[in-house]
C-alpha cells in the first residue's frame, strides 16, 4: 500500500509543478501531493507495526534501517517540491 501512495505522491507532485508552470490553479494538486506523502508514511508505519505484532524481527532488522533514511529524504523532497510553487508565487508577488 505504501508503494501505491508513494507513486501517487510522485504523480500529484508532478501535476502540481506542471499546473504551476502552465499558470493554472495548483493548490489542490499541492495538497494531494503532501497528503499522499503522509498516507505513504502511515502505510509504511502500519506495515512495520504488523511485523512487530508478528514478531518478524528479521524483516524489521532488514528493512527499517535503510528505509528510515529513505523516508526522511523522500518526505523532505516531497514537501519541498510541493511548496516550491507557493514560495515562487510569493517571491513573484513581493518583487
């Protein structure tokens, strides 16, 4: 499930940027991009909770250390890319 939400986050972020650069309203796509990122993180956390319940320590030891860094990086990039049009618009208005 986290993979589906992750792909949706990438897609909605791309739509967000395309809408901004084409001059159309991008705020719904921006909210969808950040929301899909949050849902991907929740789905991954749910999967980890299932592994803990099942006491699948091998899966936890194998996946969690690498994915933790990846999730932090991808979340920061997603937030940055989704907020970029808003910040660019603010900068354009101030100039």
